[in-house]
């Protein structure tokens, strides 16, 4: 497997674009994350590293990274898009707590198998799919049950 830098360089070359120092820095920073990130989190992290890269440059670079299959849009919640790096990782799905924002990643072979069967049945060639389940994590679910009991609304 080639490095993420090589993969991105090859993608940019096919598009007639350059692998600028700013793009290299953004790529490096994204692959240092071990969790989901949004533009603000990435921008703040770059600022902490004393990098002077504008939000506009980040906004222009993220679609290129998505297009090169290095990262993907993981979630859309409350107007924000969260990304994650996917290169070299197995596909997985997400559950997000609508109270505390906790993200739980999971992989289920039955879901993967069902998706493939459905695509086959309809002669459909899948390129990507995302499953996102919104609800309450165990902690928030328990807290909300306690609140309902406390206020006599349960």
C-alpha cells in the first residue's frame, strides 16, 4: 500500500493540481488525528502548531482529500460536518448521542452482507455508503430516565 502522501500527490497530479506545502501540512495534521474532526478542530490544531493556514485553504483542501479517498465525511450534525481519515482502515458505521455528542464507531458483518445483497439484487454498483444512528448513549439514556423519574414525567 502506498503512503497517504503518495496517494494524494497522484490524485492531485491527475487533476492538474500541485501538492503545495499547505496541502502537505493539512494532510499530515489530519492523519495525526485519531478521532473525528471538523474544520474548526483542524484549524485550531494547525494554529497550535504555529501554522498559518487559512480556513479557506482548509475548506478547499478537504474535498480533494475526500475525492482521493483518504478521508470521508463521517457525520453531519447540527450544521457541522465531521470527517475521519479512512485510508488503510476498514469501513465502519456510527452512532451519535444527540445529548452529549459522543460518537460510537461499530462494524457489523450482517449489515455489510445485507448492503451487498441489496446492491446485487438491484444491479447497483455501490461506491460508498454511510449508516448513522442518532439517539442516546448509555450514560445519557440513564440520566434522562432519572430526570423523568425525578420530575414525575416517566
